């Protein structure tokens, strides 16, 4: 029988093909579910979990393999691609700085600034029960839009971070210069997601388009997790490596 937690994610009447729904869900489980850490379940087990045909599962895995999210090894099974395994870095790099270092002369625009109830994964990461501060920024160069960042901070920090500061300071500067925190480390996970309407408008792509999502949980000394952020860029816009010790090399972004 299908696993209710897996099959409930699928919408047979959704215009998104079933194999893409399965592929996106698998991508979101990598690094979070014990069954999707280094090696994925077998095709037969995935068919059972999702309650779909082997053809659908194979299409989903082929889709992920083409994007290097997974690696399929004949006779051995399906493994998480090296680039998409969770990693840890000792220093955080803002998207603005990465773009500027590549000579793209980026412009950063504040798209959203508000207090809101946190999504479940954000509340769990920040160990928060009340509202959190949500900031969305868009980045563009003379050639057009480059990406979007979405950042969540504990709500009690909102009094220190005005909209003007949120729209002019990078993430690292906010943590270190505004909040006066000392960054301990950041944990990185990478996967695929679909563009929500407000993100797709900025990136000038269709709603539901596939995006590369780089999620970062930043831990500050004496504070615990002090920032939950995600960078959203279109497929093919990022090329980077994660070293054996978990450090993410940013020089290949864009």
C-alpha cells in the first residue's frame, strides 16, 4: 500500500505531470529523511511509497539525474549527487557579494518586509512559536533578474532591523553589523522547488517553473540558529561545489 505521507503530496488533477511532482518531492526529502540521505530507496519501494507506476518513478529519477540531484549506478542503485548533499560552511557569503565578485554589478531590491507566523520548517529551525520577521529581496543586473532571497529572523530582532536596513544591507552585514552576532557556522542544503507567483513575477518566469533552492541555517555563538534563508535561482544559473569538509565554494554561482 502507498505511504499516506508520500501519496498525499501528489495531485493527479494538477497540470504538473505526475513524474515532476514525484521528482520535486524526492528532491525536498534529500538530507531530511533518513531514507534519502546518501542512497535512495529502490524503484520498487518508490513505486510503493507514492502509489505510482514504475514508468512514473523512472521518469522522475531521470529528471533528477539530468540535473545532477541524483546519480544512478547500474547494478548498485540510486545515490544522492555529491553537490546536493548537505554541507557546512564556517563563513557565510551573501548572494549580493557573490554576484559583485563576478563583476555583474547587481542591484538589490527589497520586495517584502513583514512580521508573519513562521512556516513549520522555519518555526522548527528557529525554535520559535511567535511571529518571525520575513524579508524577500530581488537581485538583478543590466542583463535582467538574477535571483531571489527569502530570509526569516526571530521576531524579537525586528525592532533592530528597519526596512531601509533590510533593503541595503547584506545578510552577513545584518547579522554582524546590525544584530552584533558572531557567526559560528551555516548548514547548507540544496534541492529543487517550484516558483511561487510573487517569485516568478520578479524572475520573469512562469509560475511553477523549476528553481534551484539553496537553503541556509546560520548559527550564531550564544544564539543558536539566528537566520533561516533560501536562495532561489533558475536552473542553470548556479554552478558550485561542496568540498569534502562541507564548505560550499561560491565562485561558480552564475
